[in-house]
C-alpha cells in the first residue's frame, strides 16, 4: 500500500548515484590538488604533446626516428616560448624608463580628474604607483613564478614539463594504444573516442590562435595608427594574453589604454579603449564563432550560444 511508484524509486536511486559521483569527483580533484607538483607539469606536457604530436608523426613518416623528431619538436617549442617571452619582457624592460614616464603621466592625469570630481586622498595612491613602476620587470618575473602554486620551484616545473613533453611526443602512439585497450569499451570504439578528443583539442588551440592573432593585429594596428608608443609590444602582449580567459583581455587592454592616455592624451586613450573593447567584444564575438566553427566543425551559431551561456 505504501510502496512508492517505480519511477520514484528510479529517480531516488539516480539522485543517490549523482551524490556518490559528486563525492568521487570531489575526492579526485582534492587528490590532484595535493599532488599538483606532478600533475601540473604532466598536464602542460600533455597539451603540448597532443598539439605537436602530428608534426612528430609527419617527421617519422619521412624517415626521421621518432625520438629525434620529438627532440627537434621540443627544441622548436622551447625556442618559440623563449622568443615570445623575450619579446614581451624585452619590450617592457628595454623601455622601462619610457613606461615609467608614461605611467606617471597617466596617474597624474587620473589624480587630476579625481580631484576635479571632489575625490581627495589620491596622492598616496599616485605615489604608490610611481614607486612600483620602476620594479615592473622584477614584479613581472616574480608574479609569474609565484603564480605556479604547489610547485617546489619554477625550475622543477620547467624541467619536468620538458621531460613529460618529450616522452609524450616520443611515445604518444604507444600511450594512446594503451589507453584504447583499457578504456572499458571495444578497442575500435576507444580509438574513435580518443582520436576525436585529440583532434578536438588540437583544433581548439588552432581556433584560439586565430582569435588571438586577430585581436593582436587589430589592437596593434590601431595603436600604430593612433601614434601610441610600443605598438609592437602591445600587439605581442595582446596575442599572448589572449590564451588566458577573461584576465588576459583586461591586462592587455589596460596596458594599451594607459600608454595611450599618457602619451597622446584623453582623446586617443578613449579611442584606444573603444578599439580594445571592440576587439575583445563585438568583433571577437563575430570572429570566434567562425574560427571555432571552422576548426571544430561546429555551426557558428552553436558556438555563439554556448559561449554566451557558459559566460553568463
């Protein structure tokens, strides 16, 4: 008489299954956080290995031993990383005096606006900015090193990432075959699943690179046309930070607008701000669905809807 209907029993059982699944996921995330010293380099190496793996296979098909191809590709990735890093840091450090002067002028203007609006107590903030600007290079390096939490040292992270990347490039097909055999589904199905996952990961980063290059070109050309100094550095910073969701756009945009405000005045700064907002907003919402739609073989409308819904 008091037995619940079957659909309610099934629903209750499913709810408890979901609770158990949530606890398992929570436990896995906690464990991964505790061993992030190892997990972070392996994840970074896996991403690089998945993206650069086809190039190693291409070299292998042309007679280059896979170990040698993996070493060559690793050296190429390392050289590219060093070049990008030096472009960004050198553009900031080499022009440190100019940036210091421009940032000081910008803070003076902002302080003047604040006083005109009846806001007092801005002098101490202005002094803090002026004192901090000369150490921008040191602060940048320390910030990057300190941001890698849970690692014993930056040197260990880099060395283990290089170590992981090399063996993932070298033994990628072997590792994939091992995963296919132990995925819990027929091997033919597993090959399709893992193959599509790797292909989607590569195409995703290709789409990100297209969007990043678009933003860098738009912002860099606008800075050059408006006469903002360090237009090349602004373009490089915009390209690199585009790989960092949300925060990257704010960092590169603030960098460009502050330089424009200090060097060319309020009108150019406002124009630079409009360009930055357009590049990272309206124009990106046009380019991004097309780029990801092409690289991931998805309808641009689906990309647009999912992007806005997930952002909301």
